[in-house]
């Protein structure tokens, strides 16, 4: 699928927002000693950032991502 630059920017912003939220959850979990759960949230946030980066790169990269 071909995305416009505006669509890709919106997707990147949305996924960055999701990732930021999960990073906050991870920090909260880690502060309570729930390190494994925090790591899971951080890993998921990293995957979401990969989608955001792909969206910023190109439509083709976004189509190859897990989006």
C-alpha cells in the first residue's frame, strides 16, 4: 500500500505515542521490582518504535514492518 507523507507521519506519531506510554509503564513496573514485566513492556515499546521508524522512512519500509 502506498502511504502519503502525511499518513506516514501520523502513523509514526501514533506509534511513538504508544511506545512512550509503554516506556512509562515499564519504568513504573521496574520501580516496583517487576523487572521481567518491565522488560516485556520495553521490548514491545522497541517494536513499536521500529514501526514508527519504518513509517518515517518510506511506504515500502512501513509495508515490510509488523504494522
